[in-house]
């Protein structure tokens, strides 16, 4: 029994420090920022894609507090802005890992922005959501310089980024006076829209991700759950994408969609084949299994 307890404790300690160790390893490698991002890309199974940002918005003093902007070939003047929140378990990831999304946005004639934000353990989830909100406010403030419409923003995110996007689009405290500009939300394969339910249902390994992020206090877990706030001042249009093989993502997406719909939002779900990484990596490709639904939602916002 004593050996088993020691093994559990050691496993938890190892998992709890893995993210910090990986960041230190990448820093120690030195070299360019692009090289470090490529190493992270291979480890996470995501891709940076071939597009390169045209400009960068700085919305805070920390290195991660920036938004990379990608200009569409058409110029995108007066068109909506798509803002993406990357995943990484609230402790990792990179806003450089955009895969095919900028190219897809360009084909739609729209600007694309990828939001960087601070991570655990330095920045709790509340701070991360505040970073996303601050990035949205900064993007609106810079709209005149770039030419996109500051009042038509499509917010999307993957995994932990799906949670943050959904939280910011249901709880107005984070985006503040920019909240009304969020016209549509596309969370991709999130499974933490109801944090207490996910922690209760999650297996041992999954809890090692959620407890460090959301703590053990029920009230804090509820406050950080998009489903708690859904039904109030929600963004008006939602498409929640999940991978069919992930029961938790399906259950959480359907539960959030139902509550959004009861509150008056236009919310739908789309289950797709693939896995957690391909659901994000392949987004924007012609054969992406939810692309028709995504494009239809975007066209509604474009008008």
C-alpha cells in the first residue's frame, strides 16, 4: 500500500512539472524563436502552416501578450476579423501554430488573428481569459489601421483555447466593452465547458490537467465554466465541433449548446471523425468534415 501511494504521488509530481520542464528545455536549446516553435509543433502534433503574419498587435508587457495578424489576399477591408485561441492544457502551446487557418480565412476574404496569452503556473485561468479579452479590445482599437470591421469578430479556439473562447463569449467581464463585437464562436473539441462535471467524470490522468488549472474549490470551478454563464449575454451564434470518439467532448458540447439555445443564441453542434489533434490541424482544408458548417456560419456573419 505504501509503495502504491508513493507511486501515485511521484506520478502526480511528474505530470505537474512536465509543462514547466518542457518550456525550460526549449529555452535552453537557444536559437531562433521560429526554431523553438517548430520543436513545440512537432511535440504537440500541430503545425505552424506556411503563412507568415503580416503584423503583430501588442496588448500587454509580457512576451505572450500579442496577436499575430494575417491579411487576406483581397485586403479584407470592412470584413469581419477571425480571432483564434490556441490550446495546450492552459500550460503550453503557441499562437504560431495556426496550420491552414490563415489560408482558409484569406480564401473567405477575411483577416485572421492568432492570440497569444500567458500560461500556468504564472497565469491562472482567470488571467488567461482576461488576456483573451484584452486581445479582443486591442484588435478592435487597431481596426482602423488595418481595415477590418471592429464590430464583427468571429472567436474560435481549440481544446483549452475552446474553453477560453467559450468563457470569454459567455462572461462579459473578460472582454468588457468589446463583448458585443463577438458575433460568432467556434469552439473545437473542448471538454471543459462544465468544469465540475468534467473533473468528476475525468479519469486519473485527465484530472492532473484540470485540477492544476481550476483548483478544487467548487465555486471557482463553476465561475470558470462557460455553461454557468450561458443563457445570459451570450455571443449570438455558435458552432461547437467535437470528435465523435470523445464521449466527454460530445457530452459537454451538447450540454453547452442546449443551454445557449435556451437563452436565445443560435447554437449547433457538429461531430466529426478524426482525433483531438486532427480536429484542429486540418481545420480550413477542403475535406475538413465540418468545413461546410463552418463556412456557412462565417457567411452569415459576413452578410
